[in-house]
C-alpha cells in the first residue's frame, strides 16, 4: 500500500509542484498567443511595414505570397510586368531588324538593285545592331528562364540594370546609326526616284509581303531610333516598381543616366552636322553634362588609338595637372618650381576577350596594350590632342617620397612628364593604376634595372 501511494504521488507531479506546472502552462499559452499575434501582423519582407491583413484561415495564411503587404504585392506585379515588357519589346525590335535584313537588304543585294556602296549608305551598320540585339536578348531570356526555373515567379532575381550596363557598348552603335539616318533617308528617296525597279520592288513588298504588316522600308529603318529613345522610359517603369533595397536599384538608375547622356550626345552631334531632327530630349543635370563630355573625349581617344570598341576599357579619366621638367634638378627643388597646365587624361587598356560573351566571366583578359591619351581643354567646341598617345609599354612610372604629391612618367629615350591631381589621394590612385598596366607590358623589369634613374633606384620608392 505504501509503494502504490508513492507511485501515485510521483505520477501526479513528477517532481514539479502543481503551482509551477500551472504557471508554466499559462506561460506557454501566453507565448503561443504572442507568436500567433506576431504571425498575424508580421512585417512585410519588402518594405518592413506591419499593415498586412489578418489571416484567420490557416490555408489562406500559408498561401500568402512571400509575406507581402498589399502595396508591395502590387509593386512586385508591376515590376514583373515592366521587366517582361522590356524583354518582349526587345524581341519585337529584333524581329524588325531581321525584317530589314531578310526582306529588304538581302533581296535587293541578290537582285542587284543597288550597289554595295549604296546598300551601305541606306542600311548603315544594321548588321552590328542585329548582332548586339541577339546577344542582349539571349542574356535577358536566360535570366528570365532561370528565375522561373528557381521558382521566382515575380522575377525579383532578374537584374535588368546590371545586364544593360554590361551591354553599354551597344550605345555607340546606336549613335553611328542615328547620325547616318538623315543621309540614309535622303539617299533612299533619291534612288527610288532614279531607279524604277527599286520603286516597284518597294511597292510590291509593302502591299504583298505579309511579314511587313503593310509598312514601308522607311518605317522599319526608324526602328533603331525608336528603340534607343524608349530605353529610358522602360527603365523608369522598372525603377518605379523596384524598392531602393533591391540589389539592382542603383544599376537601373545608372543605366538610365547612361542612355540619357548618350541621347543628349547624339542630339549635340546632329546639331553640329547641321541636321534639323533630334531624338527625344531629356532634362540635363550637371552629371549628365559631364557624361556627355566624357563620351566625346572617349570618341576622340578611340579614334586616335584605332582600337576596337569592344576590346577597349577606359580605366580612368579626368583632369590632371601636367608639367615637363627641363632637367633632373627639379627633384631637389621640389615640384613647386614646375609650371603645371590642366589637361584631360584618359587611361585606355586594350584587352583580349576571355570569351565571346561579355557576361560569361568577370575576369579581364590579358592586356594587349595600354596608353595615356592627353587632351587639351575644349577649345572652339572641339577637343585637341596634346601629342600622340603615351604607350605604357615604352614608359616607366615612378614616385619619390620627397615629392609625394606628384608622380613621374618617363618615355624611354624621349620625354619625361610629371603629373598631379588637386587631391593627393587621387594622385596616388592614378599612379598605382598607370604603374599596374605598365608593368604588365614589355620587359619592364629589365628596363627598370638597366635605366639609371635616381627616382627609380631609390630605396624609398613607393611600393
């Protein structure tokens, strides 16, 4: 009887008194209620607000999409629609480009209606635009497909801004086409009046070729102009539907700014050439004006060195002060004895592509060549070169601790230049970048050991 009573007592409380057990059950019940209350009012994963509707039905609560408030649900829907609109209109634009080539260019070439020079004058660099569109669209479509495969139905992982910036080299191709548009249309009008067979071909194509949708050649030739002016509008819609915390938000804004700057630059070029037409005009701010100037300087530099646009990287660009010391005594006296002049300097690197796709690898290819282009400040609306580009393969870059606000670039067997920026830290950054690429070219170490120069052989040379 005693054992049974002890066992009953042990089973009754198991070492926990009745009061603590009751308190624990109350505490657990309160905690569960708090968790349920937090679950009902948990913050939106996009904006962090707690205005989510209270879901009493467990099934509806489980189906609630990514814990979003109503505002963010609509925003995600708008963003998805804007992204798909960007990709779909890019595909439609590509179809128009292929119609230009397959329904007009190739038949006219095969029939001998126009000479190769006349075809080039009318269709300009249409093949370059086709190639760029195909590559751009392929990457966009891959991103869309990958997002759907990973269950991202809202396409939140698709970064249009980053992709656009990777293909920013397509903008100069648009510029080439746009600047030739006026002369292309004039040539087409003149040839259509002159050649009866051409006029018949164009009329029959418009009326009988269902692929043309009753549109004439002039309408299709306007497709690149219409597309390049639509990019800022499409990007603006995506930006509006993208929260500032999204990883693509800053890239979208940068892409929009870049395309608007190029459009302003194209308008400036058309005015200089005496054309009356202009592309869509956008409000300019100081940043866009600086970008327009940078575009013009890059064009001058590319034309000077003669490199392919897709193999050229603009590592650094900006204003530097330049001086040419008459002898080596300036080091003892200090840089204050030198006479500096303001100069626009661009560091260009010619790099071999690692792969055909610009997105396949972020690693740069081997350096083929590197130059410094020195441009005088703008005069009479044009930039002028100070001299031929300085090839870093023939230069040695050095600095001295006694003159840490400058660095020297010596062109072997020719001239010496001293550079500095108004900001000392930026001067050092210029020095490190120029020295980095100069060391990757030629037998730099052999020349360094062979060339007697107190600045280079000093043990205090900056690492």
